[in-house]
C-alpha cells in the first residue's frame, strides 16, 4: 500500500469499533483493484456522531460506514437520504458527493443480494419470518418486502414489530412466543434471526424440530460464527448461514457507491475468512 497526499480515505465510525471486520474487507477490495484508497476505523463516542459528517467535509473523507450506536444520530447532519435509509430510519453508509453528503442503508439490499447470489434464493413470492425489530431487522424486512416476499415480523416489543410491519409491503406481525412462531414455521421458507439471541446466550422461542430441508435460515450474528440456531438448522437439514454473507454484500454496495466500480466480492469474502 503506497500512501500519498492523493490517497482517498474511507472508514467506519462506531463505539466500540476496534473489532470491526470492515477495514480488512475494504482494504482487501482496494488492493485487489489497485485503487489508491485506504479504509480506517474511527472510534466515535456515543453522543458525538452528529459531528462526524462535518469532519468528513473538513478532512475530505470520501465515504464512511456507520455502525452502532450511531445509525440514527448521523441522519440529521446529512444533506440527503436514500429512500432505503429514510424508510429504515437508519444510515449505515455515507457517500461524499463533493461537499454534499448522502446517507444510504445497504444492510437490506445487501441481505437480498446475499440470498440471490450466494444462496440462490429469490425472495419474490416466499413467506419470510423475521425475528426482531431493531435497525437490522427493519432494513432486512423492508428489503425483503420490496423484493416481493411476504414478511412476518415477531419481536419482544409488539409495538416495534407492528411499526416495522406497517412499513413493509405484505407485512404483518405475530407474538414473540413459541406458540405463534412455531405456528408460522410450517408455512415459511426463509427464517431470519435479527436478535442478539445466540450471542448473548438467550434461547429463541421456537421448536427446532419444526425446521427442515425446506427452510433457509440466516442468523445475522457472525460472532460466534456458528450460533445455536445455525447449528440446529443444519442438523435438521435446512440451509443455514451466519451474518457474514450479509456483511460482505452490504460492504460491497458501500464500496460501489464510493468508488463507482464493481466490488471484488471474492477478495472481500476471503478477507473475512
């Protein structure tokens, strides 16, 4: 990597951000294409994120990814929001267009691209159950609905689930309990866990025996790489994946928005591995 005064800078803001895989993913992509770019991690404390866009303008930073807990806070400081970011109520990518800053959300589109390109599953016409109603769940549910899927949302807070479902084409909710979720599993083909359960030792309210070879299961958690849900789904014959695929494809969409060139997916995936 030959850095100079002409090197373009991109990065990620979050708190904490020291364990982020994004620098490895993007720097591998820049290197694979021979682009004079570098990607850095910027730890930004809670409450300080609204100043990051001004810093982008002042320092000439070409692009930023935004991770927790800043995805909502940065929105008010941007010049424009993409339709996906506005509907999701969260920004995970900022693109500098001159001094104009555009907020995007590549989480949902990245998830759909992962399904279509890596799993070989087109969401249109499929019934999907999304567990959770946080930022990632909202982005994924919206993108699945836009792609033509019927989306069922279940979350601990029913009011949040109702809010997400109201924004989704063909969206509805069910209670976040075993009886309701198990009742849905027989009729769905895609199950998405967008809750912390699995990373924090919690148990999801579903009967693993109801999973089978007709299901595609995606746990958005990627640390640990094999969660109890993924392990159980594989044992039951389902296709099961962690969140690495979505991570890579949302990063690829950010990369393409900043650079204007197709992302080298193989290099980005290898960097994660």
